[in-house]
């Protein structure tokens, strides 16, 4: 898949191939986003065009002062890999700045879409564009008449509420990881490097892989989770603690992510590890003693094994 970085105004050395674009930020690339991309693929097949995605960086809401979107469900490299897996031929990454945000509806079509040789567009039901988000999906269809087709993807509902990245963030903030899984169509996951910690887990009989995230992932609620960890060609289930380790006198200022792998005791320091979050066991809490903490960790491991067995994952 080809990735093209764009900054408005732009000029292209070569004319792009006829393309159908799925347009959106697509943070998380959840099931609703995938439906938009599938519409683009179907339209591209009918028109004999390439399949493209137009996404933006940084997040429009951040530039427009409508929210601090500094953490992502899928940092760009992961989002790009998902696009490629979904069969996208080219991804345009449009720099979202004040100048781009001030474009009129007509300028967006004439000076952004038409130079990209767009023959079709797929967007979500709530898509908006141009200055003040005044443009709607219907406006896009009206402006494209005779030049490109527009497919508007209807909402996908869960519990009578449309799927959205906002719902995923809310779910993760509340520790409701299985709801996030349902919306994403896969478990929420992140990657990082296994780093040396203070070895407290090993000292109490539960060695952990201390994960340092290399991207600005959206944070999980503190607590204890059942996870699947992957590194190199290996996969293991485990129990992950996210939090400040309040039982210890020198509790952490920043939350840590520690993964205790079941039935595994390997030297993983320095390796890249991907972690998929499957189920929340409990909230983080302070214990009266280290012995009480160890007893609870044993219970957590037993409960994790039981949950995995119930899902046919043990």
C-alpha cells in the first residue's frame, strides 16, 4: 500500500490513478469505519478504480480546540497496517491545520478531491467537512454530480446507540473492555518495549514484563485485566496490572503496565510486545500488606485461568 502525505495547498508530480476514497479520521478503525471502507471497495470494484483512504493528522478536534485528542486508539502506523490488511491501495494523510480547516465546501472539492482523480467517495452518515463543518455528506454528493459518486454509510447500532470512537474511549476509561471489543470488532491492543523495572514481581513470586508504550495510546482505566501477549513468534495469556501500585510505600507517580505471563518465565527485556486486552478482573486497590497482595494475585491468576477456560482460550 502506498502512503502519501499531503499539506494544503499541494501539487502532485504525477496524476493519481482513478480512485474511490473512504474519508474520515478512523481512529480505532472500528466496525463502523470498516463498513465505510467496504463501501469504498465495492464502489471501486464497480468503477474499476483504486481503493483509497483519506485520513487526517493531527486530529481535527485538537486543531479546532474542541478537545484534547492527544492519545489514540490506533496510532497512525497501526492504522495504516489495518488499512492495508483491509485491501486499501493508497492512503492519503492530509495535514489538518487552520488553513485546511478554513476551506469552503467548494474549495475542498475543487482543490483537494479533484486533483486526486477521485471517481467515488464513501463516508459515514455523520460526515462533515469544510469551514465550520458546514459541509454534509449530501453537500458532497451535490457538488460531485457528474464527476464522482458518493456512498453514504448508515450507522451501525449497538444497544440502540451508533458505534463510535467516542464510545470506545468512554468504555476503556470505565474498564469496560468487552464493550470496546464489540465496537472495534477485535480486542483493544497496544505495543511497547519490555523494560527493566524494580523486579518486585519477581521477588514475590510473580515476575512481570514491564511495558513501556512507544506511542500515545488511549489509556485504560486502572485495574487488573486478562490479556494476550505476543512477541516474536510467541503468544501467551497473562494477567496485567495497570496502575500506581499503591500497596508499596513509594507508589508510582505515573501508571505502569505490568504483565504476568501464565506458565512462562522467559527473559523478555528489550523485546517488543503487543498486548490485547480481553477482560477486566477487578479495580486496583491498596492492600494492608505484601502478603495480602500476594494472596490476591494468586486469586487473580486463578480467576483469569477460569475465564480463559470458559472462553475456550486456555
